[in-house]
């Protein structure tokens, strides 16, 4: 399903698997402090759906017994929540100073050329979204990028960047 | 190959940053190889012996809460997150007799540019943090704890969850630990991209499921912390130091550092060095030695400047940092801060205006927007540095930067405002001619910025 189609389809009901993951998070906190699980629940939905829609926020709000606006405040405050659909692979390249000193900026530029898009854009086939990011906490591994919030790729020379993009494209073609 | 297999090829192995033989008398990173992070491996290295000792489960009579705190005080362990506050003293602030719930929080929201030490601790030696937290919880009479982990290092969060399961299954966490009357529940919580949550009260707000905007202090977390309850917050590396201190004694820990600066410290060395990585060395190790461990300045160039304690700490020119030892007092005396131990090295090809431009953008981006001087001031700093770097600077801009920085510093709820202002003032103080050249000639004094 394309990113646009996904958005039009709305969030759909939360699956049993997602609800089980929510429950595991909620269990970490005192019974009257369910709201503490909101960041984890939003991250779980994003992993499943690709972004956080208003419908998803409403579902999480209902689950955690919070105001939808309180959930929205969290979505909009933290950098990693996708407030709109992104490509299947979101690439966040760190360009903060320690990375800039070790080709972080060059890695971003290389990906712009390789993918034919500018930072902040998504490729026409919906596969890749390219973003500049702030410190990922892997400064000694520069150039570094984070793929889909969960996979850190370290020491990304231009050759490795090419391998990454080509490899992901190939895995899609299979 | 599946997409995940493609991605996994590029995961850091830790061999470059952590398992090298260039630490000096390591305690936290000792004996790690990337595969030996499980409970059984940690126990083979002597892990959980300190917890057994305080609980009297090693044949001894155990340690009282006061004895544990006294040992940590004697060690001169200071907070490794940035502020360097004496850990034993912080623990003594916890009102142990408070009748309600109290909380222990580990700050693993490692987002200070230049810092990646806690990631390697949690990834390759997670149980040392669990044991350190359990000891701290025992000392302060706390039964529930959370480890707040930087959202960008999600693999570390997943690993910590596995380590927690291992510890629970072995009776090292949970109710009646090792058959004692001590119970401690520990959970992992992740962030999702907000530098400000490294500030302890912002972290607490975030842990409560809100925007991470810092709270006024006082009240301090020791009296009004998580969910309004007494809470102690320490950095990951601080907790990781505790098991060694209990096993070997406070004096032994102090002896491997220098007075008032006990123990070893992990420095994350980044930027223009041959071998960027984490280096665990005794407090008080000369900067020159640390630079040597990291392979020296890259490509044989000469050292221009060092940001010694993360991007928020004032920059020090080469001639000053080369005379420093790496400990809280020496770096403070030189006019900067040891901070989180992130050593950002710049060689002589670097333009300081361009370097500052990237940092100022970062602080503007990460200001939480709560306090006007920071929200507006960081934007001013970023825009003015940007126009100087772009050759559009005005002669009065240097004074303007100083004025804006002065009006941020000390006028905000948390230290992010100071963190944004200090690098600007230090850069201009030490490298003023570069800024003046950019304004006067619209070009860079240094030349090509690689």
C-alpha cells in the first residue's frame, strides 16, 4: 500500500499483537500512571503503520485514558515521531558537529545524489525518505545514520552507503 | 538478503570504540568482547558479587544502607552525566524514611553531541548498570527504578530489556532479591528524540508521558521527583562505577583517580583523531595521553582546539588543553567543564565559525521553547552566526552575539540556555580574529573546511 493510500485508509483497529505490546509497556508503571507508556505506544504504532496519525493518537489516548491533545503534544514534541507518512525506509543522517568533522555532511550529500532527492524529501517510488538529524549518540562511529528509528548504521563511507541503498532496493525487488 | 539483514551488516560491532586495548586500568569496559554481555558472562567477571556482599549473601554479614553510602562518599565518585556532583552526597539527600513510594532513575538519555560512552556500557555490559542500580536502591530504601534510554539507540533499549529478564529470572531483581528482604523492580523506558530530556527534570516529565520540559528547581527531585515522589537520578556510567567501589572499597577507587576526582572515567573522543572511540582511563590522565590513545590528530595535522566535555562546554585552544589533565578540577580551572567526557577534537584546518554555526543550529533546534530567553535567544545566536559564516556579517555582530548570550545565561529554568550561550562566548573569546575576518572579508581565514 502506498503511503498516501495508507493515510486515506485511516488507522484501522489496533491488532491483538499491538495491544499485547501496549499492555507490556503499561505494566511497567503504577496503575494510575498509564500515561507514562505513551511514548512507547506511539513508537509501536509508528513501527506498525509507518507514522502517527490523528486516528492513532485518538486510539492511544483512549487506551491510556488521556486527552487526545496530551498525546498530540508528545507526538509533536519528540523529533522521531513521523507526523505524516514517510518512505518505507526513513534515513536519518547525523550532521551535528562531531559527525560533521567526520564526513556526516558528505554522507547526507552523497545520499541526496544517490537517491536524487533533497534532504527532507521522499523518493517518487515511496521507498526512501532522507532527513538530517541531530546527535544520534554514536559520535565515534561517524558517518552514522539511523534507519526507521531502530537500526543504527555505523562508519558509513560512500561505498557502504551505496551498498545500503542498493541492498535495500534489492530486498524490495525480491 | 532481507532488508533487516542488509541493515544488520552496518551495525557497530564495538571493536573500534570499545574492545580495543587502549584503555588504562579499565573497570567498566574491562574484559568485554561484544559477545559476553549476558548474565553468566558478567557473573564470570565477578558480577553481582557486590550485590551479594551488601545483602550478606556471600557469607559476610552484609552492609547497612549507611555503610554503602559512606563507601560511595569515600570513593569521591562524581556524577558522570555532566554536572560532576558527588554521588554519595546525592544519595544522602534521599529521605530514606519517607513512608511512600520512592524512585530511582538512570539517565541513559545520552544525547550530548560527542558522547557515546553509555551506549557501549549498556550494549556490551548491561548488567553492570543493573547491579549498580540495585545497590543504589538498597542504599536509599527504594523499590522501583527506571532506566530512561536515548530513543535513537533502540537496539540498546532492546538489549537492556533482555538483560532485565535475565536478572529477574535469576532472582537478582524483583521481590526478595537473593532471598533477602530487599525488593527492587527495574524497568526500561525509551525516549524518542529530544536532547532536552537529558536534563533530569525534563527526563522526569518525559517519563510521566509528557512533553520533556524542565521543571523549576527547587523543589529538587530528592523531594519532588517522578510522580511527585522522592527520586534519585544518576547517569549510566555513575551506576556502572558502583559495583567496583563496593567490591574494592571507596579508598581503592579514590586511589585510582586523583583527590576529589575518584576512579576511572570514560572519554568519548570524536572528531579529528585517527581512532575515534571510547577510552576508559583514570581520572587525572593527561590530555596528551588521551590524544595519544586515540591515535593522535588525524592525518598528522596539528591540534587547533578541543571541546573537552560535550558540545555545551566551552572550547579550549590547543595550548591550554595540552597542559590539562582529564578531571573535573583541571578542566574547570582551564575555564571549561569535563561535562559528560565527550572530547571533540578539531585540527588546524577547521573554521571555528563554521563549527559554531552547526552547534548554534543544534541548540536552536533543541530548545524546548519554555523560556523566552532560550527560545528566542538560541534563534538569534544561530541566525547571527549563520550570517557571519555566509559572509553577510556586520561589524556589530560580535558584540550582538555576546549580548544575546549574556541575556540567555542564568535566565532560564534549565541549563540548555547556558549550554547554548557558553560555546558562543568561548569561541569568540579564543578565536575572535576568525570571526572578525569573516565579517571584514566575507571569506574564511582558515580556508577549506573539509
